[in-house]
């Protein structure tokens, strides 16, 4: 088959590349890869895992990059994208925006790849990279979104408005992946644009507000990741989040856009978490306040997915943080059950992988605390859909993988399947 032949050729290229990179002879290359010199490349073109790992080690590449290079049918993919690209950059860009609005992120991915091929200038390539990042973000493929944004920012001659959008999305991608130092630094750059003047246009005001939002949320997360400086992080977070809340409220009122009001609500919930961390409000009172806000979404299935529902989900996440840091005994387990269950429900309703990661992490921590208090382990029953979701979350968040394996190893359904 042509496909097998193409794969064998690509695999041979990898072997030759490793030989040249390491300055090996053909015999040395075969020995390093654990193969006989005449049988390094299998006739089927499908290498065993140890060969992929060996090539990755020899080339100093990631295993996934080697695997993608071997199995991806680049010729077929190129022809498909080239045909789409022939429709022209402007047409494809409009279609990509429409796909994004419709939530058709797989279609948007195809269009963005065609955009990259149709692009003629650095600005157009940067725009295409931003569209590709948006598609990956919608699919929850945050590391790929990050790479696309970095690619776009590396293009020459990028117009200021395109560069700013790339930086906005870059800050968010870093924050989503828990790259908190990086997200804070990029957000600082967004805020710094307006140190010498006030933002004027709607777009500038949104960028300014978002810079404060991401920097504040990053500092809030650092309360947990850097406990030795917890108070400093909480104080900085509170300042930024108050500024963001005020800015988004103003935008919502002026432009009659409920999405801005939803972000302001998220800021308000995050401020409650910061206040509890700083001792400005009793943790139990903070948990009760956040729980009361969730009464708006008792029936998640009946609530339309969108910015407001997502905001309530993040408020449930903030509630989990408050409970874990400040509550104990029955109150801890009661509020953790309320908040983690609500976050999980909203994550499913909104198809939000970042929120799924938080929900599973919190449920894992809740069960750990419960097992410690009981003195024995309780069963965590996961159905096939739960296991698929855990696996998907592990793929999207490297920092979650250890927790994910612990969940799967302790899940009764995994052992009885």
C-alpha cells in the first residue's frame, strides 16, 4: 500500500537523521536502536514503541514528535489543505471566524491550517496562527494552542492589533496550563501598555481589563503553589481582580454585553477566595457566600451554556479552595462535595477541560481527606465516561497526570473492567 510505503520512507528518514546527528555508522545506529542492520525499518512501516523511543533519544526529540512525524500522512494532508487554501486568505479567515462562533473547532483547525498556507505576509501568518490557537483552545488542546501563539509572535511585521491579540491569548494559554510565572509576565506586558495613558477604544479597554484579570488570577493560584508568599500573592491578586471587576462591569453597562458581566462575577468570586486566604473573612462565611451564589444554577442542565454558566463553575472552584484551606471535619466534606460536584456538572455542560481538571483534582483531594478522617479507603466508582474524561484531562494537562493515574489506579471500575 502507498500509505505503508510513505511511512517506511519517513521512518528511514528518521533513522538516517539520527545516524547523521549522532555521527554513527549504520552498524552503530542499528545497535543503538536495538535492531539488526538490515532490519532497522520494518517492512510494514509500523515501528514498535521501543524503536520510536530509541529514535527520540538519539535525536533529542520528544517521543510524541517522532511518532507524529512517522504516522502523519503529510502528502495527503498537504493536498487537502492546498485545495482549501486556493479559496484565498480573506475568504478562509471569515470562514474560520464563523466556525469559531459556531463552536466547530475541528473545522476551524482545518481552515486555520489552510490559512497558514494561503498567507503571504508575516501579519497574515500571525493571524492564521491566532486562528489555529483559537481552534486548539476550543478543543482543549492547550499546549498546541500555546505553540501556535508562539509561532505567530515569532513572525516579522505583525501589526500591533494582531500582536496584542496573540499576547492576550498567550497569557490565557499559560494561565490555563498553570504556567503562572509566564502568564503573570505576559499579563504584566498587557497592563504596561497603558502605564502612560488610559485605554481609549473598546478593544484597548478589554485588553487592559484582561491583563489585570489574568495577572490577578495567576497570583491567586500562586497562593497554593507558593505558600511561603501566600499573603503577598493574595494581596496582589485582590488588587488586580478588583480593577478587572470594575473594568468589566463598566464595559458590560456601556455595551450591554452580558459576557463582560460574567467575567466581573468571576472576579468577585476570586476576591472572596483571596479575602479568606488573607483572613479578611471567615472561611465558613466565604464558603457559605459562594455556595449561595450557586443557587442560580441548581439545575445545570436547564441553564444555557455560556459565559455566565462558566463563571458559576469557576466560583465553585474558588469555593473548593476556600474549603480545603480553611475548613475541617464535617463542614469541609459538606462544602467540598457541593463545590466539586457543581464544578464537574458545569464543566460537562460547557465542555470546559480546564474546569474538568480542577473538578477531578478537588474530588481526589476530598476523598483523600475523607479517607484520612475515616481511617480506611472508600470506593470511588468511575464509569466508562468518567475514565474517558480523566484520560482526556491527563493528555491536556501534564501537571494533572500524576493525579490522574492515582485516580484510575484507585477506581473500582478500572480493576473490575
